[in-house]
C-alpha cells in the first residue's frame, strides 16, 4: 500500500533536533513537508541524564511533535522507516506500506550499539531516550530503598557514561553501600577530548565510591553482572573471563546507523550516510542528510549545535533546488556548503563539577552547569514558541522545577550560592599546563564534595 506525501513531495525522516530545525526552516520558506517519526514526543536528549537523580521529569524534557509540526504547517506520519528504494524514490514503512517522495531530507539519529557483546539487549539498561533514563532512575531508587549494598556498572566512559555517573553520585553518594564501576574500552575517559580532561575527572572522583577501569572491554552482560574480555597485557586492567557482579548494568556503548540506512546505497563503509559538502547524498541528488545518521563534514562528535545548524542548511539547500528548477537550468541557485561550528562541549558530573571542553583547553567550574541549564531552557522555549499561550504550562513546569531546586538549596544552605568556588573557573590547556586559580577553586569545592 502506498501513502501520499505532501503536495510538495518533501519528506523528512526524523523529528529530532535536526529534523525540527529543518522543518522550521522549510516553513519559514513557505514549503510544507511530511515528517516521518514513530514517536509522538520530541525529547531534549542533552539533559536526559538528570532523570537518574530526579532533577528532571519526563514531561520537562518532552514536547508534543504533532503540535509542533502542525504549527509549522507540516504533517506528522507516526511510522517507522524500514527501507528505501532510491531509483523509485520511495520509503518502505513497516512490511507493506510505502511513501513516495520527490525530495528527501534524512534527519534521523543513530540506534544503540551493542558492539556485538552478548547479553546487552537482555540484561543491560540502555541510555538513549527519556524512557530509558527514567527507567534507570526508577530502578536505582528501588535498589537504594532496599537497604542493602548496591553495585552499579556503567559501560562506556564517554559523555553519557560520565554524566550518568555524576547523577548517581549527586543523589546517592551518601548511601553507605553504593559502589559504581566505570568501564571504558579506550586508554582514558572522554577519549576524543584533550587528555587533561581524563586527569581532571579522576581528580574530582577521588574519594568517591567509584572504580575507574580503562582499557577494559566487556565480553558479555549477564543477569548478575558483566564478564570481561581479554586485552593486550601492556594495556589491560582486566583478566579474561573475570566477572564483575552488579545489581544494574548501564550501557552507554555508543550508537550505530539504523539497519535500513546501513544496508542502503546511502551508506559508507562504516554504515553511516555519506554526504557532500552541501549535505546532499552522493547516491542521489534528491536526498539531503542532516541528522546524526550522516557523517557531516568537519564534525568529530555528534552535538546538538551541529544538528541544529545542519538542519537549517539542508532545508535551505533543498528549497534552493526547487528555485533552480523553476528558474531554469542555467540560472540554478548555488547550494551552500556546511561548515562545522567550533562549539565547545559542556560536560557535567552531577554537582561535583562541570567542564567546557574545546580542542585545545578545558575550563572547569560549577557555574558551567548553570550554562547548560540555560541552554536547555532557551531551546525548549524556542522550539515551543509557535503558540506562546499553549507553551506557557511547559515553560512554567521547566522553570518551576528547576527554580524549586535552587530555592531549596538556598534555604538549606544559604551561603552555598555565594561561595566563591561556585563561580570561579579553572583552565587547563591540552598540553597539561597549570590550572588558573587552582587553590581557591579547590578550596571552594571541598565543601561540595
């Protein structure tokens, strides 16, 4: 069975950050699209780790996709894409349905990557969505309420693993029986960041109920913990076949491309969609790529800022292809190239510390957590801006919950917000240079930890 696309023939696959950014740009240009995404919710993923400690609720991180897209003039099709026929310009939806397109904008994200490790699907908890992290937070709360010792293993020492660890410590580090083991397959934590960040993380985690094991890979996840794999003797911190007992295993092992993309002509050798500098697919001039599913030019990691910028550019270039078609071949409008922005990365470790990470230096300080909160508040309000009066309850809930936590902190420890250490920043260069204001910064942090 074939479904009809919008009259323009534009289809967007994925309504995450890149997809909604592209949809808004198309709307501004007077174009309408059919947007395909199986979930009814847009989720602000950079802050889902806060669900583990209860600082965020599922409702505060979600917006109604149907309402957002309808306000832009687009149609949401709540289906999952399972394949593509580039020659026929059709998407496969489920087993029997098809959706034709004239122009396709691929804005979907990756899916959880189990790295071929046995037992991940059955015994580990994923960390990719609001539902995932809410489930982790709920299970943690039940375990902590049991009154017995609790052992948690986090697999993956990247952003997700570090921020999950921070929220667990924020909420439960005073629990006498808690112990968290952080496993990372590479030689250090946050492997794509400057090496000095690994040092700073270890400094901040000293004295916490945490064991860090790098150069350690997992062979299997079981009902009772994880079994470690063999590694080269010079790097290994593990013994082949050794078992780590755990009441909970949190899997933050990264993402891979969806199967339907990886097996299509859109994909490169690594399974991700390849793109030209103008974000078009080399496999088809009728396809643009702007989501995490694509290997965007100049992008090393997958950050929200790159997804938002790529969504705008891909939509602009798609719209330009219509204008070129109307004006005639000789007057076709030139498409613009994507330039990755040098946006720093914000990393939080619960209430222990926060970092602003650039390629050549790392800046630390608890005030940076306020910056991450401000970014969340700004973008959620901006996305939900089409009908402001309908957005007010969501804004009030987001600000109200956060505001209550701030007032609670002020009432229980009035001097806390005025501590110099809370607002002092420390900088270390990638070469491992000395930190600035280190003594005052460390003094201000002792009371927190």
